[in-house]
């Protein structure tokens, strides 16, 4: 894939994309790269080559050639949710279960530059400092039932925590903790905090959710 090679149509903006094992991404000085993730080497051989002189707030994976040193540019694992399943369980692109979403520990979270976007590729609101990549990190969902369920690890309703088993250390800013209806006999003591612009949500599930 070669894009914008020898472009002469004026300034072209390349914002909030994920380039995964592409051959070449070639631009000239009139191309602005912001908030992109570059993963190489190419499936077809050769480097991922990003050209131009206005390249900021991007991530290159280790081993991806032609890293450009500049403001906000880093070399790190972007920590995608699941690159082996790009479409996610629903097999629909650009939804909140896609594999190229950022994991909760991704260095791309809150590491981008404001380019004027208000939503991401899935329609999620961008609040505060934007993330690098196509998907704004929206947090994980955790689940609680009065008596718990299954493995009691909180990852879904079939394995919900009970009140005393909530692993607060696993809950991060932007996460949502869902409570099923019922009678809870243990008092909840919240042991984690969000951050400005990135709260932790605690919600009672409703029929509309």
C-alpha cells in the first residue's frame, strides 16, 4: 500500500488511523500525521515508511522501521485488545468489541493531540485529551450479582462478582461496574478512584441496557 506518494494537492491530514503491516505510507512535507499507530514489518516485505516533516503524537511498534523522532512520537506496544479478531465477536466493523480497540494499559490512552474530532470511528465521544489510534478507549465493563456467579471474576454476568469479591484493583478510569437487581447484604466500600474527565461508572442495570 502506498498513499500520498509525491502528493501535490496541498496539505493532506492523516489523523487517528491504524496502519497494520502495510508496505509504505509515503508523504511529502505537505502531509500532517497525527494520532496514528504504525505496526510493521509489512506482510509483503519491506518497511513501513512514513514520510513528511509534520509528524507528531504517533506510536510505532518496536521493529517498525523509519520511526520519526518528534513531539509525542513513541515506540511502544500499542496494546490492542485482540488483533487476532479484528471485527470482534459481533463481526461488525467499527463497533465497541473490535480487536483494534486499546487495552486498558495502552500507552495510547490520553496521549494524542486534539485535532478537532468529537467522536471516534465507533461514534464514542472524545473527552479531554484524545487517544492515539482509531478507537477512543471507553473502559471495561464489570458485573456484580447479589450472590455472584460462576468463577466470580466479574468479566460477565455468568461470572459476576458478589459484593465482597469486587476486585477494585482491576477497575480503571472509564470502566463501568454494573449491578444486577436484588438484595445485597454487604455494604459496598469503593476502593478506587477515577480521574478528571475519566470517571468510574457504577450503574444499576436496567431493561434498556
